[in-house]
């Protein structure tokens, strides 16, 4: 990665949550390996204009009792002082009349990725952006159904959501301070709306910015590795929280909640691999979850996990 960046050669990269099977390759090689992606305005494929057919989507979420067992273990760890925010995720089976390729082309998202017939990502969340020598991060924490009465006010004033978002902003600010100077929060807790096949959702994000040293391209791999995994999908303190995640979740996350991105020779854009749909043994699996704090309620957290199972096809 650093060698390509130093030579200003564009490349694609995909890094899994466990840091076990990272992929870094020139752009033309990405297509050969079966990776097609869109990051903001850049794409390495020709869009297919498909006829919009009625979409069917049914969900077999993780059983409540299975989720509750892990939830209780996380709460125990919180009260022991081992973590104060942990992003707990589970896979759910879904059934739809769309193929993965259909979902990829239909989905409306700033960051999209598909790998052959294995998985598709349509993420709303930036991991980091590097532009003109500055590094930016946009942690996303806080979600609510936009159709609820006074949804914006509820999201902005909910103590649990405030605590969760503030924790992640502080974590990301500290992460960026490892690799950049003059790190500051330039936008705090702004709302974005996503339209899905079933409803509208508000997300809360913040913008954090820092100044990189002039030789950042030579150090690009170290910069990225030092701030992985993304704080918004792990928790705090990060190292101990990740070890708890590996104990309470049903198995490795793989590329789910990892990152993918594109370096154009001068600047870099990347996304967190959330809103993740994969095919396993002929079954479509959707991974989702949310942040658990001492203010969390089992019912609302389980409901949020299900609420995040969507395809933004409108």
C-alpha cells in the first residue's frame, strides 16, 4: 500500500475486521479479482439500468434469546469496567427476490462494493478521507426511524444516543491524534436521512479533521493500521472491547465492519463495511447491530438490529 501510494499509483484496498485477509491491488487488478466498487463519484464498472421490479424482503432475525444472552454478557463486562461501549452485531437470514448484483446496482449509497457472488456492501459511512494533506473521519453513531413523532428531537436529546456518540467521537479524535496534528471536531452530531425499501432512517454523524505530515504517503499503511478497526463498529477502550466482541459474537466478522477504499494517486477515500449482505451456502445473510452502553435497553437494541436490515433502493 505504501509503495503504491509513494509512487502515486492508484489502487483499491479491502481489509477485514480481524486483519487476516487484506487485499491491496492496482485498480485494473481489482476487476480481474471480481471486485466492483463505487466511492462517491468514482466507479470501476458500467452501471446497469435495471427495470425496477417490486422488491420482496423478509427477515429471519437472530432469535431474541440468543441476542439476549450476548447482550447480558456485554452488560456484565461494562459493569466490570472492561468496556464502556461495545458494538454488538449478529447475522440474520433474509429472503428476497433480488440477486446480489441487483442489490448492488439498485442500492443508493455513497460507498458500494460487490465481490462476485459472495457479498455486497452499500455503506453510508466514511472511514477516513485524505485530501490535500488533511485526514478526515466521519463516525456514525445514532439511528432512529424517521417516521416516529419528533424523530429528530428524540435522536438529538436521547441520553443513551448522546453518550454513545460522544464516546465514539472522543475515540476517533484520539485515533487521528496518533497520525495527525491539530486534530479537531469540525462538525458535531449532524443528521443524514436514508430512504430504504421500508421506511426512512436518520443517522447521526460528526466530522473530525487533522493535518498529516508531508510524507504521509510513505506511511499510509501504518496510518490506516494504527486506527483500525473503526471505532464506530468496535467500541471503547478499543483493544479490550474487540477481545470481548470475539467472545460474545457467533464467529469472525470477516469483511463485515472492515473497510474498503480507493487511492487515486493523490487522495484517498474509504468506507466502513456496514449494510453488508453476503451469501453463505446458498442463504443470504445480513449483518447488523448497534452500540451497547450502561444506558442500553435489551428490547430497543434488539429492535435497532432489525431496523438496520434494509436495502436503500428508492
